[in-house]
C-alpha cells in the first residue's frame, strides 16, 4: 500500500465532515466528490467532479453509510448535482482499491463481485455497531420525549430486538425510569434481559404487552409490527422504528389505526454527527493501518 494512502470520499452527510477532519492530517491526498457546498481548509483535500477523479491511484473509497441503492445514486447533503456510481467508474480503479461503506446494498455487492473489488461493511463490525448504538439510543430518547405527552419515567416501553442497538436502547430507557419490556427469542437474550432488571416477552404475551404500551421501539429489519399487532396498541402509542430499510413496521396499518410512527433513518447523523463521524474515522484508520 502507498505510504501516503489516497482516499476518495463520495457523498455522505455531516458525519463525513468529521471523517475529513480526522483523516486529513494522517493520510495523503483525499479527493471529495459531492462537497461543493462545503468549505474545506486542508491543503491535501481536493474537491473534484466525478469525471476528474484519478481512479487508478486510489487506495480507498469511502461511500455513504446507507450504501448505494439500485439506481446508482449516491446520497450527498452537500451537492446540488446528482452523483451516479456506475460499474464503469469502479472499473477505472486498480485491483487493490478497497471500498468502505456502512452497509453493502445488493447494487454494491453485484458491482464489487463483478469487478473483483474488496468491499467492507463498517456497520457489520461489532465495534462500530456498538459504538454507533449510543447516539442512536440517545436520539431515540430525544424523539420519545418530543413526540409524547408523558414522561419517559414510569412509561411503558417495548423494545423489539435485543441486538447491538436494542440492548443499548433498552438499557437507556430503563435507566431513565421507564418500565421496559424486550421482545426477544434467544434463550441467552431472555436471560440477559432479566439480569438487567427488565422484562422479557415472547410471542405468547406480545399482544397483551402491546395493549399496555406507551412507546414501541423496533430494531429488527424485518416485518415485526404487523397490522394485527398494531391494532392491539392503544391510540396514544408511539412507534419508533430504528430498523434499516425496509423497516419492521406496517406503516400503512399504523396510519389506518391513527398510531403515530417515526422512522428516523440515519439517526446518529442527525443527533450526533461529530461523534458518529469520529467512530467511522477511527475505524477507517485502524483498517487502513
């Protein structure tokens, strides 16, 4: 690898600004595509158009956290022009160029397999997902406070899923005094939920629990909160779906039953972009080194 690694950052949000601040003093040249509306002060950071990127000398490419969807469009908060990432672009890179993204979409998987390029899903790494669960949980608490007319203290909260995000969310709501029930299936998760002084629930008592809930937080990226379950929720209930696309809630059913729903994709970028960007940058440095 080049002693002074060359990085291309394409698109993204406010997290990328912190990534630039941390990586610029430690890498060689950093090329930016999709940042024309932002002022950058580092001498080794160059804003260019996609057509002017020297792809053959790149060591690494950082894509936005959500990856790239099937239309090839790259999300960018700081550009007025559409950015399209195509197989022709990827073919211009050298064979040792590594791509980093938050999640590997089917589009990216197909492209990198076709052209034999290595791609790394940062958010599939435990250290990233666990660290990122903290701003996610804090943002969820903020939304719950903003969108209910009760205190979180002594409210009845259900968390669906007890993975890396679900565990942090459940712990935070429990710590501020909510009565937290966690919907989980694995025996070890059920034991851990009880050990953390929360109440595990299963499919057999989920309906009753939903009927008594004030806030339902889903972290599972598959349909969990179905129409039949949503109709069991009280009218004042709030659903916060933290799952990535396609989510875990029947949003049409929730609308039909007048249940308020929030689907705050990219929550860490909205509530704590500096911290979320630092997590990405530090992980990138470890991987690059």
